[in-house]
């Protein structure tokens, strides 16, 4: 969303959440923090939240379990293309993200460019000195700050962060927290250490094998491209999507019918199918889609943003039409816009954890009182997450 859209939608949503007085309200962001002043501004979210919740906003920087590390405010992330860890502004994928490329490694600077905020940093040395030192530093920083960025480069530091969040919630009454799933890792690690919750359960093992699945990718990530290649080698039938045709006013109905017809035919043969809009960032279908939108009067930058969002809606409609004809038991989704749009169009009310599919990507069970998809197993994956075998594992389970 653009900042005006965020203001329109988020103000009323955050006011409602604040009225619930939950100890912690977590605004989930991607673990790579990719955003910009124009699109998905994390800074604008913090501005809105600060005006409603009234307190400085903690920002949890790292998620070590996903190999995302924040030290001295700088974010580092492992690349799924070569296995190396890079500062985010030098990351081979995120530094050239098609919509929100990361050009700054310091998250305080990055978010500070998106809104007029005073962002302080609670850095590794204070966390490594122990909780008391970290808590004193947090209290000092909270005086006059709009937000406090919390380092987290290892599990020990993240556990201290979890305790800080719990204590801050006790002070503020309802703490608004920004961050990736590192927020939940922090909280559960502290609760486990404090004896509030038991050790991890073995209930949630890997996914069981299943006869067939539908996989859908709207991601242009090189990581997802490797996963698509591996899926095809494993036996998935692929149905490439013509992104430009799906967004063209004169072609989209016929293009959608072709995709649905071809996919249904393969599924009724008992095949597992993967639909994809791109196999990596250099796929010519991306340029073709952007050229179409530019010819209609959009700037190239806005076309990248709006194209992804509109394409996500079209993919959601395709998936809905396919599932109405074939009662599949498992759906695997890749790409942020794809995941969010499909979830909305399928009338999903809630998700329950079914099993562990990949770090950061559980296989869930959909709950819906309005549709006939109650019980559908579904996974939502960002483009950067998962190893090469992600789609194969989502079909055949762990080998």
C-alpha cells in the first residue's frame, strides 16, 4: 500500500486492535524489512501506531532461526541462491528486489527515511551484558524515542528481547511491536526459559505425503525459481502464466479460461500442478507485463508495484475457480501478493498449524464458515523462504 492507503485502512484497524487491550499487538513485517517511503512504508505504520498506542514502538530486527541477523542496527540475511550471509543492501536478491529494493543496511536509517521518526538502537553489547543492563538501556532510550530498534543476532540476545517485550507490555498496558516472526521466537524463548510454557512439542512433525497438490507462484525470486525447477524435476506438471495477458482488459477472460481449463485437465488426470508467473527475475514475462501497464499510462516504478498487486488478485481468482471444480486437499503458495490475495478470495477465516514444512513456513489448515474449503491444507511462503525442495516436500513429505 501507499502511505495514503495505509492511513485510510490502518488507522481504523489499529484503533480497533488497541481497544482490545491485548498485552502485545504485533505488526508483522518481512524478515528482510523490504519497504520504501512510497510502498509498504514501515515508518508510516509506526507513525500511525504511535499516535494511537502512545508509547515508543519496539522494532525487533533479527530472526536468527531464519538466518536473519541484526547487529548494531544493521540487518544481514542468508541468500538462498548461494548460502552466504550478506548485509541486506548487498544481498544478491533483496538489493535488487523488483518493487522495494533494499539500498540501506541500517534499519534505523532505512525506516527513518520513510517517516519523521526518532529511532534509537538497543545494540548487542547491552544485550550481551545480561537482561538487567539491557532493561536499563531500554528504559533510558524510551525517553523521547518514537521507536527502539532491538538487535538480535543469536538466540541468547533474542531471549532477552522477548523478556524486554513482556516487561514493556506490563508498563504500557498494550505494546505495539513491529518485526518479523522473530517477535514470536523472542516471546516463546523467554516464556520457555521462565517456565511459563513447556519445551517444544513433537506434535508438529513434517508434512505427510499426499496424492496431489496445487502449487502457485507469483514470485520472481531466484530462490523460488530454483524451487520451481526442482518441482518440475520431481514430477509437477507446470502451467506458465502469461502475466500481461491476465492483466490485459481485452485478453484476461480468455487467458484465465485457458489456465483454468489446462490446470483442471491435469488435476483430473491425477497430476500435481504448479502455476508460475516467472522463473526468476530475468523472466521476459515480467518485462512484458510492465510494458503493458506503462503503455496504459503508469510509470515503470508504479507498474512494478501495481502489477504485482493486481496480478495477485488475478491469481487468487484462478485458484478460487480451480478449487471450486476440484476438491484438493493441499495448496502451496509462493509470493507475498499471491499469498495475501489468494487468502482473501478464498474466504479463509482462520488458520491452524498443521505441521512443519520449512522454517518460517508452516503447513496450515484453513478454517472457513462461508466456503467449502474448511480443512484445506495451505502454506503461504515469501519468495525468499524455503530450500530448493520446498514444493517437492509439500507434495511428497520428508524423504
